[in-house]
C-alpha cells in the first residue's frame, strides 16, 4: 500500500501547539496562584507565558516571550489585580514567534472585554481565517485562537456564553479553552476531549471556596488545590458571581452545559510523553500508566541483558516497569543535565545534535562492557536516539538494545502536539531495519498499538500519530 504523506503545513494557518492553560476563579491572589500553576506546567510550553486577571471591572494582562520565571516579577503580578484569572504557557516551535502570538489574547468588543487562553489546535482555522479576512476582519496575530475573537465579536447573541457556543459550532479540532470576561470564567473542552483539562477546588483564607481549571493536575498540587474531576469532552463550565473587591470573596456558581455530543478520543501521547508523571490526566496517574507501558514492553520484547537503563527523564517510568516485569536490574546509566531545555525544539539538525550531548552524559563505570537495554518513549526524527547510542558506545557498552515504549510515530499531529511533517518522521519513511541501522543499535523494538492501549487502560484514544487515523471531520475530509 502506498504511504499517505501528511503535510502539517498544507492546511494549518499557524502553530498553536501543545500548551498549558490555567484559570482561577474567586481565589485569593488569583494571578499569583495562576503563576505557580503555570510554573508547574512549564514542560508544556517554554516559548511565552501570560496571565490576564479581572477585578470584576476591568481585565489586566501581562505576557511576554520566555519562561514563566522570566516573564513575571513581583511587581507585574501585583498589577494583575482581581480574584479571577486565566494563564497560558506557549510551546516552543522551530523558528521565531512574535509576542502577538502569545496568549492570553485580549480584545474589547461590543459586550465588553474578553481574554482567551487556548491549548490545542483548531484544524479548520485556515479556512475560517480566510473567510473572516474576506469579510473585513483585521488579524493581529498568526494564531488560530484569534478566529474565536472575531467570531465572538461578530455574533449577535446578547451574551458571551451563546456567542462562544456559536463560534465553537464553526470550529473543529482540539481545544481546552478558557475565556475570561470582567465577571465570568468560561472553560470548554472539545467534543473529542483531545487535550486534558481538569477542575479543582481551593479553600481561601476566609474559608470560602475558589476554583481552578488546569491542563494538568500537577498545577493543583503546587497551590494546595484539590482535584475534583476532569471537564468532560464537549462540556462547558461557567463560573459566575465574582466579587468586585480584591479583598472580599463571594459564593461563586458553576453551571455545567454539555454543548456538544461527546465523542471521546483523548490524546494517548499525553501518557507516552507529554504530561508530567505526577499528574492525573484523563482520570489516570501518568506515572502508573508509563510503568504499565514498560511492563507491556517487557512482555513483548524479552531480551537477555545485564541492565535496563532509561533515557532520562522521558524513559524512566517505562524502564522501571520493564525492569520489574523482566527481573533485569534497573540502573541510571545516563545522567541528565536539567539546565538544558528540550532538544526537540531546536530548529536546525546540528543544534539538536549538540543539545543532546549537552543534556545527556553516560556513566561509563556502570555500562562499560555490559549488554544494556535502553528505554525511551518515542523516535521522531531519530536524531536523539542516534546520538544516545553513539555516546553509549563511546562509554564502552557492549551490546545496546533500544526499546521504545510506544509504536513508531508515522504521522504528524494536527491536534496540538508539535510533530514534524511525515517526510521528517523517520519511521514513516523507513523500515524497522533501516531505522535500526541509522540509529546504530544492535536491536530495536517498539511497543505494539494493542499493548499501548492495554497499558493506557483500554479506553478509546486518539492515536493518529501512530496509526494515521485522524478523528475530526475536517482532517478526515482532507485525508480520507
Ligand atoms: P528525535 O530525535 O526527533 O527522534 O526525538 C525523540 C525524542 O524527543 C524522544 O526522546 C522524546 O522524548 C522527545 N519527543 C518526542 N515527541 C516530542 C514532542 N512532540 N515534543 C518534544 N519532544 C518530543
Ligand atoms: Fe495525541 Fe498523537 Fe492524537 Fe496528536 S495525533 S492528539 S499526539 S495521539
């Protein structure tokens, strides 16, 4: 069968990648809590960060390029007054992105003021953008989320909730969305539940209840919030009743509306790689799922070796699972320098290669003259694995078996995870044997799709990057 080549650039207007969003409502120091929550989710986006807050009368925004700790200082957090806020971390992609592409997006329109934060990717954004521009809209950014501002502003409904619903009826794709008006916070998750979004509770100093909505539950832990539940696919939560005084709390009301018929297909890659292991996403702890991936890998790939070593940090939990199931010793044979960012984000191949060397260093004493099993979560371009095998050989490893705790990545993601076009996905274009040869391992094995699903709890997931079966109507219509 001829391979379908998927080009990400062919129908996406822009990148609005895997990001983190946080909303706080009726919360003491709402922006400060948002800041800590964003800090805990820095792994989901390192390019830019921003927070919008509201005191019931006005929306205040501060955003900039850089890490959370670089973007905010005490003064600007103090300026973000009010007891409600939304925040956003933007994922870093190849090439430069302007400040206007960072979020929250803010606009004044005929119902007042609005700020929006979005995690995910709107698949039909380019078509909608062209239509809006044709009808006179003037865009300020390159991001798909801006479509929502225009659709909401142009709608004739008398309230924000109905305008959001009308806008979302036009849009397809992946979203965890937060809207902040001067008095309300509205959270919506797409009908497929592709991106994670959870609800938590905070008890304020005076005993009143506040709420937090965040991409990952690790955000709750840092600020002492209690995990309540996942926001359901196709569900909208409306938080109302904000106190206008900074000091005074209120009794907020939450209304839940099922605005779309759910068609749940959460992103399986959140478990494989993206989410933090201490988070609960899609109602399961990520670390436990990753350990299961390792156990399944050991069942499918029985190899004789002296030790199992993870590629830190992404392969640690799976390697522990593999070691437990196989009875082979677990060793930390590679040490990671934590002060180097993710290698995947570097624009050129050369820079990516150097960054692997900067980030990972093997312990020769442990691995010299040993047969080792190395576990990582995925092979995308193959650059990282190739470099890792090279440095392990230099450190004296005798035999190197590379096992990947996921199936081969064969198709790009159109739902908000930064994967390159098919032409750059090594497994989309080469046989297992030629990938092994390129990487330089003595053997190479992947987890099967079936075992991946078993390890993740046997639900229905989106796994399009592993099987090419896209789930939203727009992408399906392009790649039938
Ligand atoms: P590569 O060298 O392109 O094969 O990179 C694979 C490595 O990048 C793996 O070790 C993963 O941990 C990591 N990785 C996989 N997918 C992503 C992604 N979407 N964003 C950032 N890093 C990723
Ligand atoms: Fe997740 Fe892959 Fe689906 Fe993208 S294509 S949403 S990365 S499972």
